[in-house]
C-alpha cells in the first residue's frame, strides 16, 4: 500500500529532515519530480547564477532571502494559529494563498 510514509522513506532524503531553504541556480524556476514533494515546506530561492559561478555572495543573498521570508511566514502561521479554528484544510488553503501573495511582492 502506498501512503505518505512509504513515499517519504523512499526518497533520497528519506532519513533527513525537510530542507528549510532550497536554492535553484541558473535562473530556472522549475523543480523536477519528487523535489516538489521535498520542497513543499521549504523556502525556494531562484538564483540567476549558473552553478559553477555560484559563490559565497550568492549563498549570502539566498540566506538573507530566507531570513526575510521566514519571518513573514512565522507571522502568518502565528496569526492563523491564534484564531482558534480547527479546520486544518481551510487554514492550509488560507496560508497558501497568503504565502503566494507575499512571495509575489
């Protein structure tokens, strides 16, 4: 039987915690295959720099991007958790729409 636990155990990162920051180089804005699954709870930074030229400065830019967006996401989650609603599906849909709006700005 296939379920979430079986899928997560069979991924390359099955024994690792979910990544908090994912960096995609070369200006590509797509993720392949099960990388979408692994990055579902990550902040993704798209760098225009190709991998061989990726330097410490680009890494610092990605970390600053992560810090800025992580604070916004924490505020969203805190405000949604304080409303007392028990409907997890509705909350997650609401969070996704807020996150999408923030990341588009």
